[in-house]
C-alpha cells in the first residue's frame, strides 16, 4: 500500500471525467446508527447487524462539466501515479455550508488516508469561500461511513425518517455537520 503522502488531489478536468465512476465500489453495511434527540442535543447508539451485506450506489448521471472551474461547486479526484483512488463532489450550499454530495474511495484503498485527504481538500475549498462548515447526509444503515465522519470531526445535527420512504432498508437519513472554528 502506498503512503498517504503519495496521494495527489486533482480538480476535475475534461480529460479526467472518465475516472469519476472508477471509485464507485461496493461497500459493507454492517450496522445501523439509531439517533436520539434529548434537550436539543443529538446522540446516537450503534447496533451491529447479525449479518453484514454488500451494497453499491448507482452511478450518478450528471453533467460533469458543471463541476469544472466553477466557484460554487467542485469535484476532486485522488490519484497515486495514474490510478484514480477516490473522489469528493462538493457544492456551496444556500446555508453557507460546503455540502458534500458524494465521497468515495476504491475498496482496496480504504483506510489508506485517501478519504481524509479528500475531506481536507473540501475543507480547504470551503474555507477559501468563507463558508462556515461542511455538511452531508448518510443513511442510518451505513455505520462505516458514519464512523468515518465522526473520526473527522463531524457531529450529528439531525435526522429525517421520511426522506428515504421508498427504500425499505433505510429507516432514517442522518445529517452530519462540521462547523469550522
């Protein structure tokens, strides 16, 4: 495994568009976050599943040119040599947060620091635009992602039990925030 220092983060350019979906690998769902709101403060407990299952998000079908050289949105790709390891897609949201639309790392590079480097790049981008923090949403059954965000300074800021009503596996959408100092 290459070290984190060898990872290059590059903004999206037309010639890199073909690499975007290369990072959309399967991941494991092994537990659920159960949120609770008491006295205006969110807490949560973790429940591990009896049996883990693998899943994958469908490939996004977007006009990728809308993420090139824009002040209000960006897509960054992570590379070692010419191998695309991961991506983060961000937008300047109405509430002065940098909203993370997607973050993904190839399965074999998870745990190598690529996600941390992508989050750092998004934070840098947000601070350059004088945004107040970063936000994102996850599904309650993606415990691995939730743990990743908590390790990187995100706190639970809300939950929605209706947003994913069409999906019987997802009880709750969780909203995570990292407010800058």
